[in-house]
């Protein structure tokens, strides 16, 4: 506390009670002013009046957060982050699956467009070839069978020998030659005896000596074995 000294004249004067009270008040005021100057910080050390005060975290009920609250909040944050990550993974997988389905669907659509809705109908089977029921038809049918069986002969060779042997009559019978004398007369378009027909009969034809096609093919088969071809026969054979 600062010292206070009365003036010399005042020391010689009698101090009353009122004087003492006044002096005390003055001294007190001086001390207060001195303390105020001493305690006041400098401008450099004084914090800014506008600096924001530190905000302490609080819980939902307005109370400061405890260590347990902060731990629980950390767990919640982790759970939330994990949930978000899982959601992103599931969403990514779903998008991939959706993309794959769309690609497969487009592939099926392209195939459906590329593939005709109805397959082309198979070509109908060729109708069986028909032949005229006359000498020309018999010769032509016999030639087709001979070709399938590998038996040589031509239309000209068959027709020439038929006209010499029977004049084109499928029921012609020779009843005067040696075969007739022996009881096995020659018959048919190419005058074939029964033993020869039985030996050289061509499968697929009628098993009848006087049948026109059966008679021609059997005679051509016999001539092929003996003369090389019916085309090489120019007389009785």
C-alpha cells in the first residue's frame, strides 16, 4: 500500500474524527487505483474480445459428453460407416447383376432376330417315277434298274434285240426250237427260258418270266455275264 503523509501544517493541527475518516477514504481509493494499474494486462497479452470460446461437446440431453458417450459415438460411427460400405457393395453387385441380365437379354434378342422363326420346310420327297405301260416305258424302267444294279446296256441294244426276238410282244412263246423240244420254251420280250430267268433274276422286279421289266433285266444280266453287255448281242444268244 502507498504511504500517505499529511502536510507539516496539518501535523500541527488537531485531527478530528472526520479528518481521519476522510484520509482513510483517500488512501483506500489510491490503493485501489494502484492495484488496478498493476493487475491490468498489456495490450499484447490481452485476448481478443471476439475470440470464440471453446465449445464443449454435449450429449442429446444437454449434458457434457462422458468418456462412455464418446466411445458409444465412435462405435455408432463405425457401424454407420460399415453399413454404408455394405450398402455400396450390395448396390454394386446388384448393378453388375442387372447389367449381366441386360446383356444376356440383348444376346437372346439378337439370336431371336438372327434365327428365322420358322425353319424352312424340307424339300418334299420326289414322287416315284412313272413309266408308260408300253415297250418304251418297259425299256426305260429296265434301264433305270440296270443302272442302279450296275448292269451295262443301252436303250438301242435292248430295243434291237427285243424286236428281233419277240417283235415287242411280252407274251411271245417259242414252241419249235430245241428248248421247246426239251420242254423249257423261251418266253417274253427277250425269249428267256425259265432256268436262265431263275439264275439271273434281278431283285426288286417281279418274279414272273413273262413280266416285261423282269424279263428284260434278267436277259440283260445274263448277256452281261456271257457277252459283256446286251449291246454286244446281235443274234440268238
